[in-house]
């Protein structure tokens, strides 16, 4: 995981001695207050209204919402993460590009060594503790412990009752007191921005490349129902346009990966990803799913306007179609895109408007 640095030219906002993160700051007058709230949450079962088990039950726990000055959040989190066991489940939130969802939530279902997790956090401290486009954290099951730093750099802790006293001692060491109304950047009108110098310079990994690396390192999966297609309010969207970026990783580590961008219509995430992989495999002449592992890098739903802009942009940058290798069957038809959809009218599942390689 390469190191990432914040742009030193960005000035930190400070109000009444309270320092805000570089990437999220108030744009109206406010009085920041460092401190925390704590409340008890009873165990919630993992069953839905029909009695079907959908998720692991969370036990009785205390919930802490903590506001601390930006220059103290990293040290505070280091102390909180020290209460974690040796293996944990990483969590990542990204302010993404999906037209119907503000935040892309990722979680790992594979345990990762806490030391490796903390090593990556140290290497990318400017990203995690100052960038306003990302949140991160981790959780463990035994003991039940959850620490999450959101995109405002507000820290949420969920912990079984036996850990409450230890957490309160850590907070006291940082001069944080329990109060009814702590106030950070999210307590007023505020702005979010990316702060990495690599997003402003041709050198180094950009934000999206760092997110891709984190997803690989932490084995993160998009934590949404792949069989449904709903917006943030739970409204059914039906068939929508999608932009999927598929990466094909070769078995030979010395060979670079290949990226393919696909625009298509699908009724849910599962079908969008499956159809994108198929379309990408048909497009490429020297890559097959049998020898190259497909990885979904991006899976964003598009509005009609976004789809139109994407297709117009692609039309101005056409790439020559790769030649079909001689050992491929003549039955393997090359990819032929569907015509661009009308601005109005229903989309049809299975339509594919674009498939192109990315550099």
C-alpha cells in the first residue's frame, strides 16, 4: 500500500481553538464542542419481520459518539483500536459517484490481522483522518467492538458493556467529557473535499486508485443487497443504467491487469456485474475469464444525464477494436454496442451501450 499525503497548500479551518479536518469544515458560524454522548442499545436479533435470519445479532452494547479536534483523532483512534483482538473485520465508506446513493458502504467478511490493518492506517493517515470523502473503521465479534471514523471524522464506538469503563478512561485521558450536544463539522452547514496531493499532481496514486487498493488489501465487498435496486430511501428503482469497471488480473504477476469500462442496463447489482464481466470478456482479444480473474472495481448507477455524458465522452475517444486471436472460435462474436437510449422511455435489462478498455 503506497503512502499518501495531504496537499500542504490546503489551510486547516480552526474555530475557537478547535481544529477541523482538512477535508470537512463548516461554512457558517458555529461553536464547536469537543466531547461525547453515550447511550445503551439492547441486543437486536438478526431476523426480519418474516422470521428469516439476515445478519448476525449484535449483543447488548453501549454506543459512544465522539467529537474531538482533528489533531487528536488519530491518537484517540490508536488507543481505541488497541482494545481490538488480533483479527478484525475492516469497514470503509466512500462518498462515491452513484446517482442514487451518497455513500458506498464496504465491509470485509474475511478477518484481517489487526497489525496489518493499523499498518495501512498509518501509511494512509492523511486519507483516513483528514480527507472529507472517506470514512473507515473495523469491528470484532469476540469481544464485540466496533470503531468507525465517518467522513466528518466523528468517531462512533459500539462495545459490549464490559468495555465501557475502559473506553471512558481513554476518553478522559483526551480531556473529553460526556455531554448532551457535542458539535463537530456535521453540526452546521459544511463542505467536503478531497485533500490528497496526488489528486492535484501526476505523481502518486489518486483517491480512486487508493480506494481500489484498500478494497483489495482488506477484501472489501459493497455492503448492499445485490438482488434489489433501491435508492437511499428504500424506493424501488427498477431497471437503471450502470457504469461498471471490471479489472482482469492475470495468473502471471508480471503481466499488468486489464481494465474494461461497461455501460449497461440492469435491474440489480448482481445482474449488472455478471453482464459487465461477460461483455468485457467478449470485447477483449487476449483475456479470458478462465485465465484472468475478474474483479469489479466500480459499480455505479447512472442518471439519464450521466449516461448521456458518458456515451458522448466515449464517442470522442474511440479505441481500435482488438483483433480476435486465431484460436478463438468463430462463434465468439465481438462486442457490438446497442444504440444509445432515448432521453425518455423505459430501459430494457440486458442493453449494453458501451464496452471499452481503459488505460
